[in-house]
């Protein structure tokens, strides 16, 4: 049998996008997935969590809408119904991806795959074993939940993202270990539907990668909803007794205990090597090592997505999308290179937090005294005021004599959408003057980018200096 041009191990965001991209380009592709296509992102991560967050936000607005003249008597949030809606969204997307794979003539093979050589995969399926021969192999095995070394944690059966997204009864008290993206997003969801949420973060700041002043704005907005974050909190022990979970932590040198109905792991994910342990791939503490073309140390084998160990590569679906295209294009003869200079990062809390590029502190470390930064508060935005969501700000960081944009950070309504303009600006190496010269529709939230740019050069119009 003629070998496939490309065999891809893992049908998550990187895997299925790589398969579709290769299919569009006319390659013969096999995609191996042990579960449902879409991976963690579509089935138990990005998409279902956003579906639930949209439900919780709708409930929060309905129950806190008196300023808009909305009065709702005896409102109820039925978690089981929201979970059912979430599942419909997931099922729709999974079936859509499967249909696209058929249209691109990608062979989807369901089973547990193993890389046995640079040109061969072995797949164990329900109906037996199968060997797949290919000219090139792409490893896209993703990531898995990391289990911190905390006494009693495993025995306490903590929730991970899968368990949290499947709950049908609301925990009145939820303790979250880790103030990363997963912890903050799921914490926001449960807080908005009525849980008292305590987030214990070991580092000095939740969402450690983000601009500090905007994280503070976010936390101030979340606290009235019932979400409290404690930083410098080292969890030392977890115990479950009946329906109560007790978490012990050292905070600022003092031992404190917290009781909850459930404990959730929000400390992040680690690379998954399932199926590639014996493939001879070089790894570091983060994952499989690759070059800028996504090549591994083994000739003919590429790796993409959450399983790789490049410190510049955040575990984000859209990063895996880009890496998949680079890998496929390289395999098919192009000189494609992965660039991490303008990668947007979004936290879907309410308000949202989005960023691209360097923080102010990072920029000063890299560019020195040429760095300038300024922010535009959404309290000065007519559109944000009309929405009733004026908490937050847009911050722009520039460097050099020409004021090139090197970072944009947004905390506020629809930050996930606003960051696209900022990402394009960085991709095109735009200057602050380019943003100022761009006419923005009024009234829009996007005007905050121009407002911040005007403040950078000391000529604000809608705000005081």
C-alpha cells in the first residue's frame, strides 16, 4: 500500500488543523486520535468552558441588571441544563471538524497510536491493530493536567477541567489550587452562578504572565462576584472527609486552612508523551524540543502544540494552529518558520484579560529608557459606559525613537476581540502614530487603543494626563 504523505498522531487543535491544511494542499493524510477529534480544546477545554462562561455571564447580567431596568423575580441557574447546552456546542463542533476532514480526504483513524519509527505508526483500535506507513510524522499529543506534589491531593480526588465542566450540582464553596488561566476562568464561572470561590496561588501574582496593574483591576472586579485570590500561598496538604475538603496552605509564613465542598486543580498542564515515549525524541522539562520549523531531533518527525518544549510557546490552541501550518508547509517543501513575536493570550474571565507582546517591565529590560507606556480607562469610553461594563483599561507599551508598539494589554469588555487589532499592529511593526492615524468607529471599545496611543505621546483627548 502506498504510504501516506503525512501521518499525524493526535487530533486536537494542532493535529486536526494540520490535517486539514495538508489536505487543502493535496497531501494524503492520516490522522490518528484515540478519542474525539478536537482534543482537549474542543471537547473538555477552550470551547466548553467558554460556553459555560457565556451562560454564567448571562445569568449574572440577568440578576444584576437593575441599572438597565431589568428586574427578574426568583431567578434560577440550572447547572445541568447549562452543561447540556455546553455539550450540544461541543458535539456540533466535533461533527463539523469530522465533516471537514472527510471533505479534505483525510483518513481519520480511531485508536491508540504509537510512533514505532520515523515513518511508521502502530494503532490499536477496537477492531484490532493497524500499521500506518508515512513519509513524515507529526506528533501532536497535547498536554495533560499536572498533579502538584501536595500531601493528600490525589486521595482527595480533586476536580480537573474535565470534572469541573461535567458537574451538575453547584458546589457552595470551591477551593482552586493555582491562579492560572484554568483556575481563574473556571473560578469566574462558579462565582457567577453562586459559589464562594477561593483561589490559592503560590506566586506573588495570579496570571503571572500578565501585566500586573491590569491583573489588579481584574481581581477587584471579580471579588464582588464571590471570587477571592490569595497569593504567595503554598498549599501543603489536602484532606477530604465526607463531603468536605480541607486545604492547608502557608501564606506569608502563617499556616491557614480552608474548607470547601470541592477542590479544583487550576495550576496548569504538562506535556503528554503518550505514544512517543520510545521514539527517541529529545525533550526538556517543558516538552519535546523542536526547531523553528517544528522539526524534532529525529529526521522525518515533527512536533507541534502543547507537547513541545519551546519556552516561547504558550499552551494555546491558536499557537498549535500556527505551528501545524508551519510543520505541514515545511514538510511540503516550503521554508516556513514559526514566529512568536505577536502571539495573543486571552483569559475569558469577566471582565476579560487579553495581551500581546511585552509587559512594561519586560520592555524596559529589553529596550531600556526608550520605553513609553500609557493606558486608557474604559471609564472614559462611551461604549463601555453604555454597556455598563466600564471596569478596566487598555495599556500600550512602545519602544524606540519611532514609538514602535511592543506590547498591548487589555482588561475589560470584549478584550478577546480587541486584541486582534493590537496583534496585527505588532505583526506589521506599527508605531504609536500608526494607531493614532487609524480612524476608529465611534462609539466602540476599540477606540481605547487610539486613546491609549494618544496618551503615550502626551496628547490625550478623552482623558486627563
